[in-house]
């Protein structure tokens, strides 16, 4: 498989080589607003996000830990950045806290949502708003966005929710068929 060279890939993504003491070897990371967060800073921010998400829901550690299958002491290690989250554990936290991945991860890595702070804030705001829409409204928004990008625009004056829009994201029709 050909693909871009390593140098091309690094340049395309705007990655910078850093020596991260938390990883004990050089790694490539993406700067955001002119700086690169080290792994320890990311872990600290994720720990803060977990604690803030729990606090917003007015749950104590003693109530939350058993829902995760953890002792209160072990759960505390995540909030105190002693233990690192696996992706599976992060998903479980989101399920139990009724939190979005953006709520937990975005404060640590806003650059995953935009190259600038303004774009990240806008995209995260859009995602938050989209989560409040019912399925029909989401279909309409999806097709509107498709027409803006000319993905769903067939020039036939078809309604916003048309079969090609539905098929583009494997959305089943109202009768349960794609």
C-alpha cells in the first residue's frame, strides 16, 4: 500500500516532534494555539473532566464507583490521575454518567474538533445542539448539509429526506428498510 511518505504525513497533519517525559521517547503531536500538551497535561485534564462530569450530575464517588464495577478507592485513582483510562473504560464512564465523549475529551484536546479555538468551539456547539434534535430533524439537517456540499443535491426538487441521503449514512427508512 503506497500512501504518503512519513515526512509527507507529518507535514500534512502539522505534527511536531516533542520529547514527552510521560512517554519516555520522542513522539509527534499536533500543536493547538501554538502549544503542544504533554501526556501528563492530557491525563490531568481528563481527570478534571471526569470529576466535573460527576459533580454536574451530583453523584458522589461512593455512588458512581459501584455502577462502574469499581471500589471508591479505585475510581478515585482516575480522578486523581493515578490511573489512565482505557477507551473501553471511557465509554463505560460516558454510559454511566450519561456524558458525551466530547464532554470528557474536548477540554483536553480541543484540536480534535478544529484547527483553531474558534472552530473547535463552533463545532462542539453544533454537536451539542444536534444531540437535542429528534431523528426526523437530524435527517433534514443531514440532507441540508449534503446539499450544501452537493452530496444530496440531485437537482430534482426532491424533499430534504430522500433515499440517496438516507443511503449515504445507512439510515433506515420509516419502514425499517435502508
